[in-house]
């Protein structure tokens, strides 16, 4: 019998989630200084959007290959290395003197972040029972928004007082310190000792040589629908994450620090929604895991209605309340989507499955959304762009409903998977 610790899995959860927060602190601090960079370097909205979208694009492109590498090289070592790389890239962002240099630093940032979400998620979920997966996945992914709150709010304050370069330096130091703590506390051996049993499939540890074939990540229609639909449901949250500071700066006449603080409140709602909606998905699916699909389509539908109406109103309290409700539900499906992905993949390649999901999240959501708004904003204005963006949910909901219809067949395909050396 393996000597498992009750505390260790939660310590890992805190550290992995803390690094995820640091990741998005480094990524989203840029949004807080958009007005300053626009003024100092004379950048267009399209150029500003590209500095954000290039990170998500690189993450999307490299998520799968780096996740595959981490599955074989060691997941813990991989997450430590990734944290160091994105922290160094953040320091280089602080030293940038032009749009081109900043673009290069952001490219490196994306390289460091590429597989962290997928590999970190696999490390964390391996130590918890499936009945907690939606809740923990929602909380883990919500840490991206809590990190964004700190990055945008604190970044705006530091930028106003000490200059925008100091904001980047602060975020980099946080990442390096957390990476060092994780390197000291967490090892592959301790992960194996605390691995949870999975009632659906045989568990493969890091010392096992048998793995499910990679083809099982792509020959399952239900799983493919989860990848694509899950990515598209992050389209709107990616937009809000990047463009809310500029929205408050332009339409509520706020300075950079005030706009950052105002935006942080709404980003905090996004994160809280991911946690609570993930818990809700676990609750309603306790006796029937297929009910997670209901949560995955209901939350986006609520966000679609409230954001479309909200951005169509004049500035004021009613508009802010509706946008707040939409923000709360806009990423609520993330925990359910991740839990469904885990239920349709073998543990031996689960980090790779999450890597495919990360690719979709970034290509169809976090990269595409802000970039589309940037181009549309240059032509129709930011408010006009924001009003129509929520209709991306329609496509996401349709695809997820198709996945739900084929879920039973997807589970059957997983049960028939043969492990290979």
C-alpha cells in the first residue's frame, strides 16, 4: 500500500495554481499599460491586440508538442522550466524599447507558457478523485483570472507610480520565486505516491512504459467536440480580459490605474464564476456524469444574453450590472469541459489531451477573440465590436450539443483503447 498524504495533493494544488496565477500576471500586465504604450510608441489597436494575441497563438501552436514531451521527460521538471522561461521573458518585456522588441519578448513568453496549463492540470488531477475534477479544474483555470486581476490592477498602480517597466519586473520576480518553491517541494516520486485511483481506467504512473496511443486523442467525435466547443466558449472571456481596461479608459474616462482597478473587479467575477460554476457542474453530475454537458451549454447561453444587452446600453449602472452577470458566467463551462475531457482520455496521455484543449482554447478563444476585436474596433469602434462578440457562443453551444449526443460512444471508444509500450 502506498503511503499517501492527505495534505500533499492540496499543497501541489496551491503551488500549481499559484504558478498559473503568476503566468497570467505576466501575460495580462500588458493590458494595464495599453494606454501608456499606445501614447509612448504611437501604436494602433491592432498592434496592441497583436502583442496579446501572439502569446495565445504561440501557446496554442506549441501546447500539444510540448505536452507530449512533458509526458515523457517529466511533468514536474517541465512546469518548473516553463515558469523560469516565462519569467525571463517578462524581464525582457521590461527592457523593450520598441514594438518589435516587445513583440519578441511576448513570443518567448508564449513559448514558456505553452504547455503549463495542460501539464499542470494533469499533475494536479492525478491526485484527486474524478468526482472533484470539475470543481478543481474550474478553480485551477480561475487562477488565470485571479492572476489577471493582480496583473491588471497592480500593474496599473505600479505603472502609474514607477513606470510601466517596473510592473513587468515585479511580475517576473513572483514567477521565479514560485518556481523555486515548486522545485524544492514537489517531485515525481511524491506525485506517484499520492496518485488517486481512477475507477474508469487503469492508472499508468510515470514509471510505467505502457501508454494509450496518441490516435485516441483524435478519433473520438465527442472528445473533438469538447476540444473545439471548449475553445470557442473562451472567445468572449479572452476579449473581456484584454479589452476591459481600454473600455473603461475610453467610455468611462478613467486613467490607466482606475481602469485597471475597475476591470479587475469584472475579471474577478470571471474567476469566481469558473470556481462556482465548476462546483455546480460537479454537484448536478454526481449521480450522472453526462449532466456536465448541461452545465457546459447553459452557462454560455446566460453570458450571451446579458453581454449582448449590456454592451448595447448607454454607460451607467445598469450596463455594468449586466456586463458583470455576463462576466460571471462567460467561462463557467471551463471546469465541466475539462472534466469531460479527462473522462474521455486515458491518464497516461491526459496531459497531451489537455494540450490539445489548450491549443483549442488559445487558437479559437484567447488568441482569436482579442485580435478580432482589435481589427473590428479600428473600423467600428471598441463598443460596437464588444456588443457583437458574444454571438461566438452560438457556435460553441451547437458543437458541445453534438458532443453530448455522442458521449456514450466516446466512453465506449475509451474502454476499447489498447495500451502500447
